[in-house]
């Protein structure tokens, strides 16, 4: 299992050939505050890396959720739609946003690992 991070504060977890799981980071949810609504992408739709795939709204702000890689959304987290606070209470677990089938796994190589993201987020 591998977890990578984007400069837009999304994480993506890959494990073998299984669809990759995407969510927002602890840093992102801390900056947003209490999440009250999520707009999740359409299952079956393909996105390019960097394209807006959803929106997360909190009591303080709204933020776009960007597709970290090029690929097709194969599942969304319906539990998150029903309870958006999962993005705050468990952003790296039950608060995941969607699963994507990667078009080019090589795109992961350009992303940050946990150590690099921790250093990046301290300055963000």
C-alpha cells in the first residue's frame, strides 16, 4: 500500500490493481473547519489530473477537490455524503471521497510522500 499527496492537499492510496482511494488531508480539513457538505464526482466519469472533481464546504469556506491523477471514478463514499463530518473525524479513513481507476500509474511518481507533504504543509 502506498499513499501520495498533492499540493492541493488531497491524498491518494494505491494498493496493487485495486481502484485507488482519494480524500482530503488532515491539513485541509483543519484549514476548512467543520465540514457540512460534500459534492462528490459522478461515478463512471473520467477526469484529468488537476481537474475539479468535487467540492467540500465547511462553516468557514468552500474548496474544490481536485482529481490527483487521470482516471475514471468507480465509486463514491455515500457515507460521507450522509455524514460530511467524517471528513473531519477520520479524513484518512472513513472520510475518503472517491475511488478512481488510474489511467497512468506513473503520475503517482510526481507526487509527494508523507515526509515531503509534512514539510510542504508546514509552509502552506
